[in-house]
C-alpha cells in the first residue's frame, strides 16, 4: 500500500488540484508527484472499459465513487477504417453456387416497399440509362477506366521483367516471389499423384490480370442473345464492354447511340422515338485520347531501382483507379454473372447461350444462373501468398497459418518497392510475428 497523501484531508483539496481515482481503489493512499506522471499511470491502470466495435477502440475510465471536485471520466476513441487482421478470401467449391450480393428476402422486401410507395402516385419518367440514353456525367469516367486498364497492362509487362512471378502448370494458381511456394494446394490434373504439389513455370500478364470476356451488344436494350448466335457475336473484355456501353466509342465495336428516350408500350416492349427531325449526327473526336497496348517485343524493363519504384506506384494507382471507376459504372449499368461459372454479361439481362459447363449443368440444359455481379466478378483480384521478405528465407509449409495474402497486382507492386495500401494490410497480416522455426511455432498460444 502506497502512502504519503491523504485525499480526504482538507489541506490537500485546498491546493486546487483534483485527481481522478483509478477504479476499485476507493479512497486509498497514493503519493502525488506530478500531473503528467499520474495521467500516465491512470491511462495504464484505470482502463475498466474496452470496446472495439466497427473499427472503433473506446477506452474509458469509470471511478466507483467520484467526488464533486474530481474531473469527470473522459473517453478516448481511436478510429480505424480497416481492421487489424482479416480472414483470407474464402475458396468456393465448383459444386456450390455463389451467394447473392443481396439476399432474396431483402430484394423482395425492397420491392414491396417500392410498390407501396408508388401506389396512387403518377409515374415518373425513366432516367438514363434505362430509357436508352447514356449517362453523360459518366462518359469521362468511362474513358478513364478504359485508359487505366491499358496503363495497367503495359506496366505489368514491364514489371514482370523485374519481379519473378510463377504459375502452376496444372492449375490456375500463381505465386509472386523468387521461388514458388511449397504448399500442397494444387487441384489440377493428377494432383493426387503429386500429393498436391505445384509444378511452377513462368507466368504471363494474363495469369496476373485475368481476362474476363463477355459478348458485345450493339443495342444493350435489344433482344437477348440466342444460343445459335453465340459464335456470330464478337467477344471482348468485360471491362471494355462496360466502358463502351457507358460512352466510349471504339470503331471496331460499333454501338447504337440513341438521341431520344425510348417509348414503353409494355413491361418488356418498347419502340424507338422518331429521330428523323433531328439533324444528322456529326462524328466527334473522343473526349480523351485512347491509349493502346504496347507489343511484347517493344517492352523495355526499368533501368534502375528508382524507376522501378516509380513504375510500381503508377501501376498500383492505375489498379485502384480502374477498380474504383468500374464500381461506379456498375451502379448505373447492370452487370450479370453466372452463379455456377465465371461467365459475365454486361447488360440488363443475361444471354441465352447454353454454354455453362459447371456442376450439374445437365439439369439446367447448359443455361446460366444469372445474378447481379460484384466488382470481383468483373475484375478478379487473384489473391496470392504474401512474401514478408523477398531476400529472406522462403516460405515454409509448416508456417502457412502465419502468412497473409494479397491481390497479385498489389503483391507485384509491393515487391517492386511500392507502399502497401491500407485496405490490403488486414489480409496481408503485416503485424503478425512469423516464427523462425517449427519449434517456436508450436509454443505460440
């Protein structure tokens, strides 16, 4: 028991100094040195409330018997938009269907609420793009997304000459690092004979940035693509098709641009408005210059470390800008994905091509199970294992639970010298200490 000053004595209170007693101490004796020392002691010993909800850490001290002249307990709130650690992305089996972004129950409830609110109200005009017109405010954003995609591909070709990326010969898994990882996670051909071990080869840009193709629609409000038309309609990357529907004009992929809203004559029937009185459209140059991909024979690797770091930062910025812009475009222009296979369709409703080869496709006669797509369906992140130290020891199979993961593009840029973005730190597990041996890992609680 520490003694020295009586807190109940009138002599001590007459000095005009008040002190918050720690909880469960009551009127115990405590020596008083200075205000700073006591606040430091109080912050360490009087934490009776510890709350961590929605990225907020709240620390609050509550004395049992506060006095009138003592200060009121104050709360210290530490805000964090991203959690400290997050679970690794879940692996979905090919035999199970993808979850809906919004549950069916919530969709039905929202539809009933909209029906109740619209009862007895005059019908409002249909806004673009549902009326056939494009959203003019999103046209510059569509050009930015298109150019950021080209910049990302060109920069990845240059970074692959500096950063080593390995791809498995039998499955679609890749690894970023000097050598491939030793984990037995291969699910490819004859994986049981190899006991799940990967056979690594050199990776390409298509392995890192997966090409997700979709059918090109000349009229996005027209009839759905039939099964017998699946070979006559061109296919292009889904991100490019989204940009084309949002306003990007490409000569090789013509698109119908209406200048007047459509006229609805039924729930699913409409006619185009008469545009004969309008002047003939004049071809206009693109709002922004369109970039082109650099051929593989003209790719030049970075000359020094400084140029490599600058290229990595530019690549990471292009990756974030492309995903952020594509997410905004998807809010106005619907994108569909099959719940059983990776097929993506950019348009209000999916196509009728019976080319789904997923689990139990015979029961569905090869038809796709269309549902609303999320950003990861349009731009797959391709999570890979994060290498804590490129120049250090390689990853160990027994310490797999201590390693984190990150998208392949992010991991390449980080190993090239770019700073780690905050939104990827939880899955990369940067704050977890990695044991140096298996014996040390067994002692971890």
